[in-house]
C-alpha cells in the first residue's frame, strides 16, 4: 500500500465524521437560528435509563484516559520507559493499549519469545493501579514470517502477491497465519491472564481489506454454496443471464471483475464474515484462558469496507478511532458527524458505553491541512464523545516515535519530551477534569428517535451502476453515492436541537422509538418492509426518502412500483421516475399553504428529485420548476395509527431538514435534552442512569454564545456552581451539568 493509499484509506474511514466538516459554506451557519427557535414539545420529558451499565473495567469505576502506548519502540531506552510513568501520572492517564504492533519484539524469530520487556511495562502500570488493554499483534506481521510463509501475504485484485509491505495486510484465510496468531495470543494469554494490569484485550488493529488468493477465492465459493445451495438459485439471485454471465460451475465464480452487482455485494458480505471469523479464531485462546477479560477491537467509524454491525456479538465492548477535522467555523459540522458515529457505537450494544479508543491530542500527520486544535477544542472533543456515551477518552499515541510513518503525528508527549508543551497541558487538564466525572460512568441514553444506517444498503447502492454515475464504477473507491453524508444530513437537525438519537441497522427492532428516519433505504433486507409497516401501523412515525425500496437483498430491482415491497402502500406514493439534477439546478421545493408540518416558503434541493404520485398521501410541498413543477415533492400518509412521510428530493442545505424536524418534534411531542433555545453553534447531549441526569452543553463556535436556561437550575459537575438564567459559553467551551 502506497502512502497515497494510506491517506485514502484514512479518508474513507472518516466519512461520517471527518469529511462532514470539510465543506460547509460559511453562510450556512447562519441558518441555525431557525432551528434554535424550534418550540420544544411542551412538557415532554426525555426518557432516562433506569440502571447504569457496569464500568468498562469493573474494578475501576472511572472514565478511562490514556491511549496507544508503544514501549516496544523504546526498548533501548529504559530511561524513557521509566520517565513515561511519571509523565502519565502528570497527564492524569490511567489506561493504555500496549503492544499493538509489537509482534517482532515478542517473537523475534520463530518460536523464540521475549516477554521480559512487556513484563516490565505491565508491572509499572499495575504498580500505579492502572489498566492495560493488551493488544494481540496480528495487525503487523514480522518480516521473518512473510519470508518463510509467503501465503500469509495478501493477493491483490490483479492477482499479484503483495510485498511484506506495511500492516493490516495479511490474508485472513491463510491457515498458517491463523495458526501463528493463535500461538502468539495463547502465549500472551497464558503469561498475563492473572496480571493485575490486564483490563481487556485490544484485538488486532483496525481490521480492513480483502485478499484474492486461491484460498480466499475457494472459501468465497464455499460461502456462496452455503448461502444459495444451488447454482440455479445463485444465477437467479444475480440475474446472471445478463451479458451471458450465467454460471454453470461453482469454479467459474469470479469476484474480481464482474458486472453482476449482486456478486459484488456478496464479496463485501463475505469479506466481513471472513474478518469476523478471523477475529473469532484469534480470540479463541483469549476466551479460553481469560474468560472474564473483555474483548474489543478498534474500528474506523463508518469505514466502507466492513459491516461493523456483524462484530457486535463477537466484541464485549465496542470501540472506535475518531480523528475529527475539527476546527474553526466547521467545528460544529465535524462534531455533528462525530456525534452520528458515536451514536452508532453506543447503539450497537443497546446503549452500553463504548470506548473512544483513539483520537489525536493535537493534529494528525495525514490530513491535507492538519490545523492545530484551538484552545478549548481538545477538551470539547473529548466531552463530545463522553456526552454521546463514551466511557473512555484515549489517544493515538502516548509518545511520538522518532521515525517511521507517524513521527509527525500528534501524541501526548512530543519529541521535546517534557510536560511543558500546550498539548501535554491540554491532556493533563482533561485528565484532571475527568477525576470529577466518575458519576457519569455507566450512564447512557434512551432515544425516542432512530436514524437507519445500514452498511449493506450503502454497499448495494455503491455496487450498482447508476441511478447516477459512480465516479469509480466498481464502487470500491470512496466515491459512493453519498449515503453516509445523506444519513448525517438527516441526523444533524436532531443533534442541533439536543434530541437523543440512536443510529441503527435497518434490521434492528423499532418498538422503542417514536420516530424512525430511513434515508435512502435503497435495499430492503428480508423482513424490513414488514417491520416498517408494523411500526407505523402501531402509531410510529416514519420518514422515507427518494431512492427507497428499490432492490432486494441481492440487488435485484423490486417490481410493482417504488418504493417497493409494500412501502408504496405505506407511503401512499408511487415514485415513478428519478430525476438527477445538475449542481446548478434552480429546482426548489415549495411548501403548500397550511401544510400539517407548518413549513413555509421554499427550499433548495440537489442531486435527486423523485417524480412521485400521491396515490393516497397528502401533499405538503411541491416542485417549483421543470416539467414536473407543481407535482408532489413532500407527502404524508396516514397508515394505521401512524404516519409515513416521503421526502422526494434531496435537500441542498440544512434548511429543509431543520424545518421538517421542527415540525416533527411539534407533532410527535419529542423531548429535548434541555428545553431551551440553543443558539447557533451550540448543542446539548444527555446521559442518565440510576435517577441521575447529566447534560453536556457545548459551544462549537469561536465566538462566545449565551444560552438562556430561564428558570432551570443546573449544577456544574466540575466547578460545583449552580447555573440558571443566562449562561455564557466562551469559544469552544463545554460544560458538564447535573439536572435536578
Ligand atoms: C489509526 C491506527 C493507529 C495510527 C493512527 C494514526 O488508524 O489505528 O495505529 O496509525 O491511525 O492516526
């Protein structure tokens, strides 16, 4: 993998968080006041969770603070390793992921193990009463292993086996690699099972990628046999008569180049299953030797290549690495994007607090313009994660290495080596603040709103040629059809209003929610359409959009008019045609006078405009121009005891999203975390448990903002101050408050 590919991979993984902050025109921020003025549902109280979750490390009921610690790079400097402990104490750190890429230091030659240096590290950390997430080192294989067993290296789409190269590039099928991983993991588990520092397993690092070696291809064919049983069923599922692609033997299956979008989709499913299987294999000795030690692996946010929902049963805790492009006028957008991803990781385990496993204490070395965090922004970024349900704030990395790819990447300890720098001081200040937040540990959120975000839906859309052109026709690249961005756009209005949201896969149960927003539900997995109908029938409110109910789970178009599989009746609309519009299109959506959502005026739209027929639905807005001017663009249909909205065009900015959500909040009676106007650039998150409610109030602007709490009285958890009436939040400031 070249350096360019390395950066590109990074671009992919930040899609919902980081890139969300890249391109907001300054004038859009001026739109926020209209949202801030949204009337909250009168008297509605946010739901709270009855009982806290157990702390991530049960014997350590504090927010975990620390990060990746790579003492294996400093073995020749025992003085530095000793110094680290004093600095860690000064920084208020207590938890470290150790040995992530240390395989060659643990096994310098086959079968010769050298654990003494690691013993020392764990002992020093244990002596302080701190915690180690001990890593399994499978993320980077030693050179000697690649040389002796070439099969462990990946084969690319072009059929060539890779060089030893970088990291994260082993074949997940290779029996030899699997055996080697189990051997080293067994040794680690045997040696450290009873070590007082061992708090959890940090399994591998950021699993990713695929391999096209003969072993993987054979395994894929077996996987397909298991899924379809017969070639006939597979041919039908893929519509393989197209371009004479009909398969007459299993050996003909070729996932590398294919016009069959169902096959492309299955390759991604297989890659996920194979990675999960690799992880299960990898953790088998850990489960056997340390049955009570939780297992997690660090994930890359909304990374395209793996369906992270499939890991939720394998991991005891969910963890992700957040690298926010987080500064200046765009900070709130990056924060909202990160909020979205945080809400996925919390929802993955039914509200259980997750781990923010990596973040940068300053800037990265791989962003194009790695702007420094401004004063206040470090604390704010950490509190943002905690407010959404993280019980850890951890960094990559503790100390900067002197060489290699990451020597310029931010770290707590700089090359200068002391505690004097601004970054260290920011981290230490955060460490000190965390000492006052023990009451937060194990609390969580119980949202009334769910936004659906489903990797398979996203893949199906990305793998399909059209309805608009893919920049990369194979759909492997980052140029998918903005599924992520669209989901975040639908999420943002709730976040601005301080309304808790779960971001969930389309197959998850919906009964806990009053409102479900399903942006671009292009593919309907089995049972999803029925579940949505049941949800609305029983009184729920559903928001569907253009490009919904188009294909089944093998990417075959659904017959009988879109949105298909019964959603046409649910939405009361037939989406006859989808218009793709140019970026300078004047098309707008015009609110109908007296519409039920109280929308007024007109709103710009972009990218997609469905030409729909309101078969049963009421029309709330129409198109302004082109040959379909005056035709429906936004509708609502009563179905059973509930309602289904259909947004036929993609809003070009936040105005329509904000207005729509404002109307829904009023109509459904959704509760906000804090029932006050939130001025532009501010937001509030809530966590609760055991009768306590905590609020995280943020100002993401570089100017101060005033929030009027009116008669509400809140206690600052850090200063002990009682707040009421008008509260000034300085630039990039956050406060953690106790309600009641
Ligand atoms: C992460 C990775 C770390 C480090 C970091 C740099 O993706 O897990 O090992 O490379 O990026 O930002």
